[in-house]
């Protein structure tokens, strides 16, 4: 059995980092650790004079990588440092992953598992584990599903790799998930998609706050809540080993007592600070989890029949015991809310089903002639279209049904609008804006026309940055109008520094008469 230590993060506290290194050296001298990796950001090691050479001299591998962009709770930074560190560890090794700071006091706590190795993962009836070996954690929340301490944890390298996530879904689809919940919930959500669906709708911290307060006030919970917690606790039993041994209470652990009905072995009730104070129940001992699972099928509590039935279903049906999330289930969950608490369990979300079962909307031709279509054009281009302009749009747009792309359609509309405007001397801005839309949809000729019209002052209130952007883009692709504009902008010293050399090249080509572009108004008159 090989043990490796992966130390991750910024070197923000040199004192704590050196205390960590000193204890690692002691473990290596005892033969409990086979290798050490420091995973940090490029340049970070050089903030401590002589550290780079010291690490090499003391046999610590150094992994340096670029710092990722900011994220909620620095989640991406933590995951990247962990991933790069784990990647430097041999397959099949056990890994004690820890921070550079705030973990120097945890060596004693994890020492027994460093000696024995992580326990083998277990099965609760037909519910199979998602890891090969249990992940050893300091403590695990009981009232917030899949939320455990993340400063330090220990497990098989391949299992820890499953916990690494760069999934942006936690930022856009879930609520209340900090870095710790993302770390621990990620692999369970991938293993059980039905479980993830629950937390697309339930605020995970509000859930803890409401259920602990409800149980402490003597109110029972809906069956669906008990089923969700039973599933969470059974997965803790299968996959996580708690290394703390404290917080023992007076009674055997039961589902009601886990959530705070009265003091129990290895369970602690407290409050954490979030956007609001959150009541939290925590397993602080493996004995607490064992006692719960030993009593899961016993009706010790007078009102725990729902939890007992939930455990029975899990034992016999495994992951299939967790019911799909439905609107009816949501209504039942809301029943556990305390109206006097400021937190609500459900994330704001709504689905409005259509009254009609089949389409009865306006067809394509009817849509083009409706007032809503004219209003949509006016909003899109921030100007009213007269009847002649609307007629041009109505003539061209049906080509979309032939598969003609939007860039070409916008350009063809713009061309006809420009011809009309030059013929009757009206405003050419609308044509220019249609050319801009064509450019944004990838049409090179439209980009060239927009840049020439903007350069010649034929578009009111255009963004100068867009002139340069589309002139540059179309010139690169060989459009003569855009090339001409780039040459003229260089001549007038209007190009940013990074485009000056390109402009000089285009100016030389213009001087060499490789292309000729007449002003648009003169070209139309000719």
C-alpha cells in the first residue's frame, strides 16, 4: 500500500505551510508516506526565498500550473490544484489531499487511516457504492446532503479523481452550493442523475435550515423529505469514513435524532453563517453513522415510520428507491416549510403548460404581415421601418425556408434597402444596420459593406469599435472594401497599435493598385 500526500493551493501562510512540511517529514521517516507533491500556481513558489531548492532537496515534487479564472468559493482553483497534484501521483496509490494552510493540526486525526489505509466501500442492500474505497473525511453534514469538510481528506487516487469537477452547472443550475458541496456532491450527482434533479429545485442550505428547525420544534416531515435523507445517509454509510471521534450524546442515533430531536451519539447540532444563519446537523463520529444504520429499520421514534420505510425501499431497490422529482413532490416538500422563517426550500422556477395540445399559431406568411413582426423589426434595429422597407424585408425573408443562411438574408435585405435609399436620397442607416447583422452572422461581404458605409459616414450612431472589428475581419478574408477601409484608417492614424502593421500592408497594396474601391454614393450614381 503506497501513501502519497498532495498539498494544494496558494502559499498564503508560510508558518502553517512549514509546520505541515515538518509533520510530513516525520511521517516519511516512519515509512507512512511514499511520496509528496506540492501543487500550486506558476510563480507562487518563488514568493518564499529558497523554497524551490528546498523542496527539491527534501524530495517533494513540485507541480506548477496557471491559475484558473475566479469561481464561487474558488472552486475551480481548488479543483485544478487537486487534479494537477493527483495526476502526478502513481495509479493505485492512496492520497492524503490537504491544503497548504489550516490543516497542520489534522495529521493526528488522520494518522490511524494513514496506517490502515482507507476502508473498503460497502453496500447498503442493493444500493452499491460509487467509490472503490471509502473517502476519509474529518466530518460530514447530516442535514445538508453530500456536504463534508474539504480542508483535508484521504482516499484512493482513482476515487479522489472522481471528486474533481469543473462543471459550471453548479453556478447556473443549483443554489446554495459552495466549494465543499460541489466537491462531495459532484460524483453522487453523476452517479445518480435523479438525485441531481432534486437539487435543481431545492435550495440545499434552506433545506437544512428548515428541516432541523422543524424537527426541533416537534413537527414531522413529509415522506419525500425522509426518503431524500435516507438516500443521502445510506450513501454516506457506503462511501465515506469519518475520522473524528467526538460529539457523543446520550441516545442511540435514529433519523429523528440525527436532525436534532434530542442529543445523540456522534451527532452535533449547530449554526453556520451563510447569507443567513443556517441550522446544521453534523456527523462527528463514525459511531454516529453506524448507530443510525443499525437503527434505520427499527421504529424507535414514534413518528419515524416514513424514514424506516424509506430505508427499507433503499435496501431492496437500491438507487431506484429514490422517486423522480415531480411537481406533486414539490408541493409535498413545501409542507415542511416554517412560514416564520425567511428561507424557502424551492428555487424559483416555473413551468407553464400550454392550454392547447396542438399548434394553432399564425403561419409564415401571416406572421410577416402581422403588426408584431413590424414591431419586432423596430425593436431589433431601434428604428421604425416605413412600408417600403417592410415590403423589402417581406420579399426576402421567405428565402429562409429554402435553407438560405441568415447572413446572406441580412445582406440581401441591406443591399435592396441601400439601393432604395440612394435612389430617393433617404437615410441609409437602416441598410447599414442590416449589413452589420449580416456581418455578425458570418457574411464577409456584409462585413465589408458595413465597414465602408461606416467609414463614409452613412450610418448614424455606429460603434467605432465595430467599424475596426469588421473591417479587420473581412480584410483578413480578402474583401476589397474592408481592405480599402483598413488602408484608409492606417493613413488617418485611427488603428490600434496591434493593427498598425496590418494597416501598413493594406496601404501598400492600395498604393500598388491591387484593388480599387469607389465611394458608395459615387458608385451608385455611376
